[in-house]
C-alpha cells in the first residue's frame, strides 16, 4: 500500500529534502508551499520516483483554509505521515537590540506556533478515528534554551516541542504516533541568512535522512547534532546565573566566528 506523506514548507530547504527522500521511497506526496515556482520545481524532481505528487498553495496561518485542505486530502487518500515543517526563521526572525516589534513577534508566532496547530489539529480527528498515522512536528534546538538573538523564535519552537510531546501522550492510546524533530543548524536559504557562524551544521539531505530514520523507528524526539544537543542539555543543568553566562559566552563565540 502506498504511503501518503503531507509536508508543509516543502518549497525549499528541509521540506524539499524531505520530499525528495520520501519520493525515493515511492510514496505519494502532498506538498504545501507559498512559492509556487520553487514548489513546482521540487515536485518535478520528485515525480520520477514518487507514486503521486500534488502541490498546494495554502497559508498555514489560515485555520479555515488549512482545515478544508486537510479534509479534502484525507477524503481522497488517507494521510499516513504529516510533517508540519513550515516555519519563519533565519535572518527574518532575528531581534533588534530592543527586542522584536509586536508585528514581528506576531508573524513569527502565527507561522511557527499557530501554523503548526492549524496543520496538525486539522488531521488528529481523522487519524484517531482510523487508529493510525504519524504526526511529525519540526521544532529546533533553539527551543531548548532561549536565544537572545531571537526570543520569540525560541519561544515558538519551545511551544511546538511541548505541544508535540503532550500530543504524543494523548494520541498514543488511539494508535497515532507523534515525533518532534529538534534540529540544530541545517544548510538552507533560511539558515544562510543568519549573520553568524553556524556550528555543527548539517546539510538538508543529511537532516532529512536522519528524520526519515527517526520516523521509521517511531522516535519521540529526533534530535541532532548530538554535540549541540549535549551542550544545550548541559547548560540547562547549570544554576540560572551560570546558565546565562554560558549562553552569553556562546553568543560571543558565534559572533567572533562569523
């Protein structure tokens, strides 16, 4: 039976790499993105190996639009894997010295948090009714420790990580699996817009392959690279004053290495 994979934010970066990975596995793909020319190029690259590829130009911040789109997809071909990948980050999510403006904060939260809710909540009903399916939420290592460079971005990624963690516990008795992806830096147009050094950066293809393996193993958290994960966890064990000092030193290090 063909596996139907839905990916938001599939027009470039990690979303596009995930589409290519699943295409090579012969899956049916429903790809969401706002940049239709780039999304079409991704779809064309997948069509030689995927069993089916369709593209959709929907705004994840529009709850009504996403609910209707997911309902149509589910009725045509039941969704097996849903990857909520669309997000706002990189240079667009960096805060000025006085912090994010209200407008920027809302835009980040609308895409990174409510966009995930709009995508996932639209399908949890059908998935639990069928008693199967896998929800994958893309968070970030920035959601483990608040980054001074991007407070709202960090908060949005922490929020979806906790949301996914709770959702996994809620849906497990119904047969629905949930994984949260907690990546470090990935080589994408988004990350390349950051004006500083990106330690332990992975290529999008490597990250996508790791995520697919994690999905196959039903990992609760798919975290990489291990170096940043270990460092973030270790900093979290420190007393607050030392934690703040360690994060400040880390920010100086990345700035000096830019």
